[in-house]
């Protein structure tokens, strides 16, 4: 994943609510799987699959077992992680094709219900980013609210 993509996801995470975080985690996992397909070396492939696997592990850890659907989701997540492990050991991206389809379907499902979740963003002290107020040579400029949130000595 490029540094630019990481910054893009970081900005979205700062403003995401609970359902939005799940959607973003799916998107990041899918991006890492795409990176694995495009990897030139085995090390790049393995790193991308491991990062996608970490995203799926985060999704599994976030499950609330008070709901019956969680038990179905945990079995799906287990299947996906096993397929990713197979892909690493066999050095074959075709091993996680079915897992990618499952992740895409689940991403689309959570994306549909994301609009119904009206809860506040999870990060309360996030920096506000304004985009498009001015334009430069390469498109819309971005600026922050200018509040110093760090420590001063």
C-alpha cells in the first residue's frame, strides 16, 4: 500500500463511526489482497497477505458475541485466514480468491448499512481536515484546523 493510500485511510478513520470502521477495515484488507496479487517478489506478496490477515483478525476481535450473527462471521473469518495462510505457504494468490469474494460481499453489506448508523465518530479529538476550499496545480488543496494537539515544552 502506498503512503498516499495510508494517508487517505487515516483521514477516513479519523472521522469514522463504528460501522464506518468495519467498512474501512474491509476496504484495507481488500487493498492489501490487491497489492498481493500485484506483488513482484515473494516478500512483497507475503507482507501484503499478512497485512490483509491482520485486518481480518481485527474484524474477528471486534465481534460482539451477544448476537447470533457473530458465530457465523467468526467461522467465515476463520476460513479466510486459513486460505490466506495457504496462499503464503504455497506462494499462490489463487488460494485467496474465494476469500476475496467473501470479503467484497461482506464489505458491500456493511457499506449498505453504514448510512443507518448515526453514531458519533469513534475518535473524539481528531484533527479536522478541509479539502477543496482552494485549488492548486495538482487539484484540491487540503488544510487542517490549525489546532496544536501535541505537547509543548
